[in-house]
């Protein structure tokens, strides 16, 4: 399982999605949670509608031609179906690691098996700071972490 708002879909998100398919392998299955418009509306920056974010995500998956089948679910909270579904692993970034740990605590309280947590390293922009949607919306960097005109490094 992997989840997020994925807006805009940047190189950090691409690493997260790619790692999820890599871990699943051809015989596995990837469940991708995409935040609903209501849940995503709590972000500090504007977020495009679910349908547009979904189209970008599906387009990326098709372009990469991953071998694993996948399911895309709408997330209305930070847990999605992680507390009810049986699955083996959750893939997170450094930023979302605490949520994965909380999921395992809650699963244990419910008598469910713990899931493996696979943390990817956040992708750095050319200024050495994390690529993030917030930075992209502020006009600091593009989706590949390149500094935009008028911006300088650290």
C-alpha cells in the first residue's frame, strides 16, 4: 500500500510509486490511496481535483509499464483501508513514516498482523532540500527539483 495527494506528481512521488511496484513484483498487487478532494483540501496549498490527480497518476503508471496489477482507492482520512485490509507492506517517505508506525500500533490493537514498513529517502532538489508539492506551488522548484528562475540555492 502507498498513499498520498500526489499533486503535482513530482520525482519524490515517482520514487514512492516505483518502489511500491518494485516491492510487489509481478505476482504482487499494489493498492494506491489517493486523497479525496475534501481530505486534500486541508493542505496549505491549492490541490487540483481528484479526477485530474488520478489521471496523472494512472498516466505515470502506464508510462512506466509496471508489471504488478494495482487498485486505486479514494482516501478520506490518513489511514484509508490500512486498518481493515490484509496486506504485507506499506511504502512511505521520511515525512509519512510516523503515520505508518501509527497504522501498525492500531492494527496490533485490533489483533491484526503488523505490516512491513518500507521507507524511501525523499528526493532532493538541486538546492539540497526535499522536493515537495508545497515548494513547487510556491514557485521555488519544478517537479524535478530544478530551481526556478529567481530562486537561489541554500
